[in-house]
């Protein structure tokens, strides 16, 4: 940051000792433990698709077992749907910290009480999702909703985001 101060300022790197990953036009700050295995796992998560597809009963069970993280699940017509593409784009904003899931299967959607082009927002340790209102959504609407509803909650400490900090609401 001292040798390349202009570059750091231009890229918005403002915390000394931080690690930033540049992926496409996004900058992702690594808030995890500086250990080789944690960093490699973080980078591998960034390489994967931002949305995981849930197609069957076993995958629904695996989805339901993730209870200690924020996650979103949407039901869409197919991978070519414009609403699925908006969901994918929104997922890239939060990858790898927030998990996005999608299904194209009516049976899976029925089991999870989702209607076409609807997205459920699951908070950690909550059984019922908060269904995002005013479907179908644009990328911007999804990103705005997640940012607005992302809050400090009870969750497990994980090496990949253990130093993520939350700003206190001084007026609330």
C-alpha cells in the first residue's frame, strides 16, 4: 500500500494488511484466517458457480442441513429464464459469503413452498424463509434486499469469514 499508493487508492484498498481478490469487475475482501488451507478453500469457492442447483430429495435434505448461514433459494422455469439470470448476477455480488440455490423442479419447489420466480431468504437457524416480495425480481432488487436484511445473527464461527465485522447502528 505504500509502494503502490496510487493503485491501492484507485482500487479502493483502504485497509492495510487486508487481502483482496479481483474477480472480473468485482473486488472481494478476504475476511478469514490467513492460513493456506483456508485461503485455498476460499479461492476454490470463488471459482465455482455462484448458484448451486437443487434437483432432488437428497439435495433438498443437504440444503436444509445448512442452518448456520444466510442462504437464498429461488424457483425458476429453466436456466435460460431472465429471472434466473438476474438471480445468478445477484449471487455474484455475495459469493462466497452467502449461498444461493435454485431449483427448476416443481416437486422441489412445492416441498419448499416456493412459487414460480419466487425467492426465499433464509436467516441462520430459522426454519421458515422470508419470501422476497414483489416477484419477479431484477438483479438490483435482489442485491438491495439481501444487503438490507443481512444482519448480525447467531452463527457459527468459520475460518473463511471469522474476521468479518458488523457496524453498530448508533442511532438505533
